[in-house]
C-alpha cells in the first residue's frame, strides 16, 4: 500500500528513495524534485507505511529521492497459524503472528460512540479543523455503524470554480487498489487455479530469483524485489510527462534491473513492483485483462456498480479535481487527468463513497472468499509498530482493518472495525502532506479519537515522519513519481 512526492517525508528507506532525479550531489532544485517524487511514490503505494514497521533496512535500499511505495505490510506465515482469530501464534521466524481480530490491539474491550447530535457536532468541528490546518481543498467522510450514519463533505471539489465538495463524487483511490488486486488473486486460490505458495516463476518468466519468491510473499510485501517507483529513470520519465502510458512490463523492467533488497521472506518492504507483478499473474492465469477480471470476479460480486479499473486517463463524471505538489519544481498542479497507468494493479482504480463503504466490510470480513483463505489473508507477523500489522494486501491498525491510498491529487482511507461493525471512508482531493504527515491519516486519527477512543487509527503517522522503508507497510509506500 502513499505517494506524496512533493513535500511528504517518507519512511527512512522507502519514501526517501522515491523521487530523486539524481543520486549524487544533485542541485537544490533536483533535490527538491527528488523529495517530491519520493513522497509521491509513497502515496501511490498506499500511505499505509508506519515507519519502522517491520523488517530491517535493506542493504541496497533505494537512494534518497526515489519514488517508492512502502506500507507497513507484514506477511502471513506460509501455513495458517493457530489462533488466527486474534490470538498470538508463532510466526515464520519465531516472532508473534497476529490474526486480525477487530479488537483493540492491547486486548481491551472497545466500543463506538453513538452518533448523537453532540458527537456529530464534534466530528464536524474536528474534520473542518484538520481540513483547514492541512490546507486540504475538499474531503468526503462516511462513517457507518449499527446505530447511525454520518455522511458529509467539506470544502471544495474545484478550487478554481469554487464548486462545493459533495458525497456523490468519483475519486481516485490509489493503493486501495491493492485490496482489489489481492482479492482477485485470492479468488483464483479459492478456485484452485493457483496456490499462494507457488513460485512466481511458474507463471511469469524473467523475474529475478522468481523460483524462490512465492505469490504470498508478493502479496504481503516480503519478496525483496526492488520498488520500480524508486528507480530514478522511472521517476524522471514520469515527472517529465504525467500523461505517459506505461505498460505493466515496462514498470516491472524498472524494478527488475536492480538487485533485490533482501532475500525472499527476510524482511518487509512495501513495493509496487509486487502488486503489479501479481496483476500480470492474474492475467496469465485467468486469460483476461486485469480490469475485466476484477470487474467480473470482485466488483460485480461485491455489488460495486461505480468502482472502475481505468485503462486510460478517463475519469467518470462527476468527480473532484485533484491537486498535488509532486511536480519537478514543487509547485502545486492539477493532477486530475494524469494517466494512472504508472500505478496499474497497485493504484489506478476509481470509486466513490457508497461503494467504498460497502467494500470496507466486504474486504475486511472476507465475503468473497472461503473462510480459510480469509484467515490466511488476516494472519500477519508483527510489523514492529505497536498496534499495526499487514497481511495479504490489507492492514490492521488498532483494530481497524483496511488500506489507504495516495497518488498525485488524491488520497483515500477505507477501514472497518469488525467488533463494532463500523466502516470509515475518507476521500480527499489532494496528496500534499501536512507537517510531514499524510492528510488522510490526520483525518482518520481525528475521527477515530472521537468515535472509537479505544481504537484510534494512527497507521501512517510514524512513517510519514520518518522510518524504515522496509518496515512500513502502507502509507509510506513510495510510489513512482506519483502516489498510489
């Protein structure tokens, strides 16, 4: 799973490596561009990253300035661990493996505050405060619990026209796309068409060390493959022309030309290379284009009528315009129509508030999967950040299960709190960081401090302020030149 290239300071390893135009002693302008690209890459990956989540810093980590995507992902052990319902069990290397339980990580009982008029007023004030302080043009918030629903929009959808933001707009969702891609992979597992522990070389040739990298390790960000969004040539190419069309093979080529950052399974590093490669596997096994497969196998069965996987820069109306500072000189630009092909299976999708509220529960509870498969998805070694874990294309932070996303101009946060049957979706039309933090995380924290005080979402704050790329699972994902 975050891609704020311009100002966001990413995790020590991933985000800093994502946007630099040059590696050695670049001029000040180049260094600024590199930092922007790095952050952007992070957003693209998903803004999940919590600095130092898990894994040690890879010896060959991307150079500063690269666009990398690094969420806090942790991979489940090869075999389903006992106690996957939430108790701790031995992980692959003897470290605890956490089964997402939807209860507070500390084990205390949690609850969701009823949406009384007073609570609604507090939410209004907190959201508007964050929006103003973080200079976010507009934000959409949807909170649904068994006891009520909060659906509101704040600010503007278009800074030039002054059009108010509204809850019915389509938005780019960045690395939330990863939850769809990995769900598609797991559907193929349930159909007996592939296995999580199959080597990727069984389906795709020419993957460096592909005979030793499993599909599971791609899904949980422990393959060691270099993040293509941290490749400086890719970053320069993307920034020079955000409208350029990239093919999946071209994207993989940027990553494959670098040595692996670590041996498969040895550490965690959020890398868009992993999810793009899974998209290629899905196409190979299904015999269908990824967008067609995901519609038939994921979006349609989940009842998501307005969620799309674009094959070009087309953006269904109505939509908000998105603003980014992931540009060569750091100036703010309108990124609404930038081509998302650079993110593909890792971050290209578009959706809206109602669909994502439905999806929050579907993906967290495993509606589309067999129970045993969902259990494997939610089994994960500790990330190294208290209260946070990353499974197969999904994370848990203090009880909230889901993912975040970021790409130039947009950020998303899609969460579900199982024990309370509560969903939270936040969509905004900027990826520009605020004081080193992703604005989507600032909203998530402010909202959950009010409605679930024992389950406060803090996922990417640490990664945004620095940390280990290999340890961050989402939110620090450094994406290529843009966020995903």
